[in-house]
């Protein structure tokens, strides 16, 4: 069981898989119980968020004294700030939390953490947005996974006797 939890935990930290796919993999494919799979997925995602946020802040501090890199980073931040609307300033953390939670392509944890940095969020707010966004995403995935289970069980249990099999 430890190996299955470790696999689920590590998968949650991989870009493009993240906690959204690690939970169903751990729960359905690896046969873990739901709560341990949920916790392993969430903790794996939190570890990835923390490491990525620390790495981005370290890179910014370490390379900000080099003119070329500093110029490019500042241009990117200025471009990001110019695209913002007034309401985005007040809803920065909540908006990025929702962005991380959305089950759309390129709206996951890693993209959200980079956007938090570009939006100028502090490390603490970046961690809050990432943690809450992942929690919401995992709850949504849980509902989807369980609804598929319920609907497939309903189909096989109640509808299959009425299907004409020849």
C-alpha cells in the first residue's frame, strides 16, 4: 500500500498529470481507498506548489541582478500588469484560485503558480491560491469520478436486464 500511495503522491507533482489525474489513478487504477488517495494527491500537489514557488522566487532574486534577464522579466511582468483590469486587483488571489481549480487545459497548478508570480502575489498568497485551487479541483474530480461510478453501476444493475442481448 505504501508504494501505491507513493506513486499517487509523486504523480500529483508531475506537470500535466497533477492531482487531477493522480487521484483517479490512485483510487481506480491502483486500488487505493478514496481518502488515502485524496490525501496523497493533495499532499503531492502541495509539495509541487511549494517547490515551484520557492524556485521561481529564488530565480527572481538570484538572476535579477543580471541586466538581460532582469529586463526580460520586468518586460513580462509589465505586460502582465498592462493586461489586468481594475477588478482583477481586488480579486487577485480568488481569481487565481479559481483559475487553478478549473479543469481546463493549461489552467492547472504549475501555470497558476507562474501566473501568481507574474501577478505580483506574495509567497503566502501564492501558496493560499495554489492550496485552495488544488483542493477545489480535487473535490470536482472526486465528484466526477464518483458520479461515473454511480452511473455505470446504475446502468449495469438496473438497465442491463432490459437490454436485448442476442
